[in-house]
C-alpha cells in the first residue's frame, strides 16, 4: 500500500480516539489528507514586542518579561489564575480559566518567560487569556522556526489535544515519516516554465516555512496545482463527451417550430436570443450530445428560448421535459408555455408532488406511449415510475438548486443521453463559471426584451416607513400592485428581524379593508392555500402580496410594479437581485424599495450600495462573490467541485486562467496524457478522482 494512503490512526501521536475525531471534524482519514490540512495564518516567532507596542487591533503577540505576581481568584468551580508580566515598558495581566492548578505549579515568581497569545481588552485594560508560556532560557534553545503555523481546529479537536499546537506536532511527525515518498504531480516542463517548487518542498514549507519567500513560493505552487487539476479534469470530461457520447441528431427544423415562429411568437426575438438559438441548433444537429449552460438575467427571455428548442426536438419525433426546483416555478412555466403554444396541437402536461393519482396514472401511460410531447414539473420527474418513450431534450431551470444525483437520474431517462440545456437566472461570475461549468458550453442572453424600463432602486430606513406607505398608496391609486417580502415567517429571538406575521398586521392597519385587499404567501402554507392566495394576486383581486422568499422565482405579474424588501441587509446580493426581477415585467416604470434597520454592517452597506448602483446581474454576481466568497453560491457544496484547500477563485483569478490555458494546451497535444513527460500529471489526476463520485457527464 502507498504510504500516503495509510489510515491516520497509524500515525504516531494520533491513535484510534484522535483518528475518530479527525475523521468526523475534518474528513481526514489517511496521511495524504492530513498533508493538505493547511495553516490559515503564520506568526513570526522571531520577533519580540514590548507591552507598550500593544494596540486594540493587535492580533497575536510575543513578549518577554518577568512574572511579578501570581494570584488565584474565585471559588473552586469558577476560579481563575492571574499572573502579572512586566517588561521594561509596562505590566500586563495573563489569565487562565482552565488548568489553574497545573499552571500554578508551573509558574515561578521573578523568573523570565516568553509569552505568546492574543491580547484582549477587559475593563479598559489589556490582558492575554490562556497564553503559551515557557521559560526564556528554554525558548533560546529552540529558535529553528521563525514562522509558526496556525491550523483550523474545532472544540471537539481541542478536547482531544488537537488545537493548532497539537496539529502542528502531528504534522511534524507526518512530514518526517513521508519524506522522500511524496510524488510529483506536475511535469518537469511545467515546473520549469512556471518556476514552481517541487511538490515535496512546497508541502514542507507550507507547514513549516524556512522563510517568508519560501512560504510565498509554496503557496503559489499549491494554488496552481489545485486549480490546474480542477481545470484539467473538467476539460478532459468535455473531450470525453465530445469523443464518446453520441447524441440524437435533430436534422429537421419543422412544422411546430416554423408555425410557432410565424404565428405564436409573443414578441420579436432579441439578437441575443437569436444567437443562443443558433448555438443550440448547431449543437443538437451535430450528432453529439449537447450539454449547454444558458445564463440570462431575470426577464431576459430564457423560457422562450427553451421552448423553441423543445419544439425542434418535437419536430424530430422526440419528447422534451422541463424540470424546475419549486412547484410555483413549475406551474409558472406550465402556464406561460401553455399560452405560447395555443393552437399548435401540442400535448403537454404538468407533474408535481401534488398531482393527484388518477392524473398521474394517465400521464405515465401517455408518456410511455409517446403521445405526451412535453412534460413540465418538479423533481417528481425523476421518479422511477416516470418513463419516457423517447426523451430527446431536457431543460433544467435554476439548476443549482438540484443535487447532482437528482440531475443524473433525469439525465439517464434514455439509453442514448438526451440533449441537456441547463438555465440559470443567477448570473455566474466568470471565475466561478470557469470552475463549476468548465466542461459545459456556455450561452449568455445579455439583452432584455425591447420596451422594458430599468427598475429604479431606492434605500429607506425603518424610520422612513410612513413615507414609503404614502408612495405605495399612490402606486395602488394608479392601478398598480405591490410585493412586500420578509426574510422569516415567525419571530426569531436571535435575529432582530421584521417577521412576516408582524408585517402582515402592520400593513393591514395602514391599508385597511375595504379600500385595500392583501394576500399572504409563505412556505409553511398548504399548496392549495398558497395557490389560492397567489391567484387572487395574479387576477388583481388583491393589491398587496406579503410573502417570504417563495416568490423569489416563478411569479410573473406584469401589473406588479413595486417590490418592497424588508430587512434587505439580511439577504445576499444574488437573492436581492432575483427578488427585484419579479417587478418590471410590464411596460410601466417599476421600483424596488430596500428597507433596512438604521445601523448597518460594512457588508450590509456595500450590498445596498451595489443594488442601487447597478441592475446588471453579472456585476452583481461579481460583487456577491467578493463579499461572500464562493461558498455555496451556486450549490457548489452539493457537487464538491469547490472544495478548495488553498486557492481562492476571487483572489487567484490570474492563476486560474493560467491553469486553464495550460491544461487546454496539454490536452490538445496529448488528450490521454500518455506521453512520458505527462505521466506525473496523469497520476495526479487519478488521485484527484479517486475519492470523488463520477458526476462527470452531467451538468
């Protein structure tokens, strides 16, 4: 067995109990996984500060001084130990709340110590809680390490002695044990071209850097390696799909498509829509399976593009389906498309969790017979009972809301894989798209349909509420409708939020019956109640719809011109942008009013400022990525693709682009990585794939 694959419990200093907590807390099962548990910070232990140097923003600090007093304070169960450390510039308190008896036996009055810790302020004075402390004489003997690593840890790890210092100790043991057996994963060509450190040197110096320069070189090497293998994997999968996976050839653009284009088209296509349809037609006509991502801002006309490409599938004798993440959105698509295809004689149905059994049975039968041409629904489409006769085209809307396993099941509904179009109204920043969807072709609808006016966005504080209510009354007088969105349904003790029920009461007082009518929709309502309330609003029977974020997608009411978002500071930028996109769907001027409390955090202020400055979804997505980090921005935690150990796709965009470009060049020359110079890369790729499920052939 490869030494690096040795179970972690066999590392000296770990054992079964520590191994159990390492597996549970950090997902570390074997030696190589511990090697990539990187420090998040380094402290220069060669530098000494004085007590007078300490400022309110000082993080970790190293001091040298004499202990001039030791005092045990408090009752046995709540006692603490306070020692006063003095240097030539002043005195500071050192405080221990745990291990009091042990520390008491260790400290000696008037002895000189080296102290390391993080200063805090208590009663307007600095102190250092639980510092590392050792006699100055012993410290002199160990000046080998200048930069001390700090590792991410958890309370459970700390309880097993695996705080940063404990992890550092087992890391030293590991590096000594695996010395000389860490394989190189990058070709000599690349190492020379980019002047990168060898892998073993980089791993040793990322954990225990001999100098700041070596630390920077180690970071650069490991960041490149991480991003390079992600890109190589995605590009190799793309090549594999093009080489191996045949798709249905849609050679005809026939009667359904042409009749729709001539008689049913609801408005003139934008140039962007025409370009995207042309790209999709080229894909589905080429005999290879299409896997394309369609990005387009809210209201840009993605559904129309999806429908027109589904009609091409039907013209070629195939069935098509559209899967949406929520029942509201699935119904919205069904009603929109039903209106669009009137008179074409197409048989289409809706399938959701609330579809009644008799309807389901009939639908299943028609689907297998092939008489049902388009099926629209939620994840109910992926049930085993749903069997198509000849599924040729799949549209997945707001696809990041589905887990990869769910998408895979839909993808496998035919022996030859259907063409796949995945759509998102959440614009994806370039770097994230490159990392998440690097194996897909990408189309972008970057124009809004003609006649749409830009939505005006304004920010109001709680104290401006009466002014806002006055504006809403004017809009209602002009025949317009209003959304009011809250982040929560019920009151939360932890978060100071205006909640929906409280909001409903206060708005009901300000907009009383019979002059005004109000609907309310939230996720905990029964489906039929939700539908009833939504329909009242859609029909114009109510002027105000109070809701949680269930209306983020899938509600299209052209007469609704105002979106009020309560506690807007609590929402992410992408979500604010999605909510704003619910208005401005008609020809009238639309407004988005962002309500916040009076005091905002820097992040909250930045989000509000971004929303007011731009309605461009891509600009907003870039800002959101900078503010929030990649995290789960696109459901990436589901796919595991963005489980980055050291690279940062925002800060390391330049490295990412270099990595992708070089990966493409290598695969162009040697698609199967069989050349001798590329064998280390092939081994590195195999190691990357070893522990990951193969979701390679789905979006």
